[in-house]
C-alpha cells in the first residue's frame, strides 16, 4: 500500500511538473510573439502619417522611436531571456564577411537601379539639396539609427526569434523582409515605390542568412545609407556652390 501511495504521489508530481512546463512554454511563446509585434510592427502605428527625411521633427521622432524600441527588445532578449550575444549573431567581422558584404552591396545597387526604372519615388521624397540643408550631425544620427536599430530588430532579433518559435530561420527571414519593406510605407508611400526598400532589404537579409553576422549587416546598411544621406547631398551642395 505504501509503495502504491508513493507511486501515486510520484505520478501526480510528474503531472504537475509537466503542467508547469507547458504553462512556461505558453508564457514564453506569448511573450516572444508580443516582442516580435513590438519589434516589427511599431512603424504601423503611424499608418496615416508620412515621414519626410528633410523635416527635422520627423527625423528626431523616428530616431527616438527606433532607439526606444531597440532598447526595449534588447532588455527583453538579454535581460529576460538571458540570451548570449552570439545568439543574435554578434560576432567579429572576418575577411569573408567583408567580401560577402561587398557582393551584397553590388546586388543591392543593381536591384535598386532596376527597381528605379519601373517606379518613381513620391513627390514628397526629399531631394539631395534638401537633405544637404539638414545638419550633418542629424544625418549621421539617421544613418547610425537605421544601421544599428533596424538591423538588430528586423534581421537579428526577428529572424532568430521566429526561427526559434517555428523551427525555420528562412521563414523568419521572409517575414522580417516583408515587415522591413512595409515599415518604410511612411517614407515611400503605400505605392509600388515600396519595391525600393524591398530591393534594399533583400540583399541585407540574404547577407545575414549567409554569414549570420549582425555587425557586417549593420556596416552595410549604415554604409549605403551614408552614401544616400551624407555623401551624395554633400556632393550636390558642393557642385551647386561651384556652379
């Protein structure tokens, strides 16, 4: 009888442990989904407003929002989940990573060039001289924000977290690329011009999947944005002065 009683208690204990594990799994999945929504869907809170890069207030707003969301997600990943930096592909940049980045940049410029032949940027999209009128420090801040925050949110966190939940990092790559593209709706408008951020995000996503190196993706994103937001406006401004 004693053995039977002990067996019953052990069975009840096993059931309780399994129920606790199931509850923890449900809680973990719920929090992960919430974090993914916050990470990828925050730009859609402003569906009815546009973002003009040439407007100081718009730029300051997007910088503040992206850094706030990034810090919140980083707190969740490294504070709550206790994940290692390497879990989100934070590793040293090696020679092969640089070569892969160079190839991805070439693909990006080719895709953007092709896309630009079929679609036109919105009339509200700022010209080079308008961008040149903005303080250089603000443009540097925009470049750093896009490179660090968007790559952390849309590449490292989204791809890895969806991969953990679904078992497929490629599913994560597809969903994050779609979210990255749509997140630029405020800048490009909800038109066919969104094919341009899609052309930008595709090689970045493939680079991440190929090398699984977040810093090299940040470097590529920041570098290409610096070309558009800093280098070209400076050249346009210089040529205008020389003329």
